[in-house]
């Protein structure tokens, strides 16, 4: 990580690798990394045929940006819609949603939570494997 004044430049090599059977998350901007409290930002890779099942964030809005690939996106318990590279999904706080990769290739997403903090529940999942930057 590089610090310039009160700013930070981070890479996936600077952050915990948060692994699930469905994919990997690197939270590039979160309070423990950058000190930021107003929003958090992360990179997500969903493995082929896998995804993050129905859940919500009671205290934060979420933005999902599809960098590459395609997925089925369920929003507000409605029928899933297909999202693809270049699509941006805004999810208000409390709304149930899921993202499922229906392809044979991993897909890459960017996620933002505002305010920061909602992402910390990922670390509490009993199936999570967290690898610190020094062990990657």
C-alpha cells in the first residue's frame, strides 16, 4: 500500500483474501485498510456456476459493477435478470438480492457499500477462509 498524505493506493496484495466456496473477495478500501468510514470498495470473483445467495444489508446501500462475464441478478425477490459486463446495479439498504454466475467462466465484479461496515459480516461466515496479505 502506498500512502500519500491522507490518501491510500491499495492492491489485492495489500488486503486480506476472503475466500468462500463460491468465490474470492478483496476489500481494497475498508476501515481496517484505509481508515475510510463513509464507503467500502471491493473486488469479487464468482466462480463458474457459483454465486452469493439471497441476502441483504440492513444498514448500507450496495453498488455492484460487472467488470467481466454474465450473471443472474435477483433484486427485491423478483425474478432474476441477466446482467453483463458494463452493467451497474444499485441496491438500496435492506433489499434482498443475489448474484449467481451462470457461465462456465469466473466473473469479476466490483462492489461498493455505503456507509462502510456492512462488508464485515463476510468475515463472520462460518465457511470463510481469510488469508492475510503476508501469507498470500
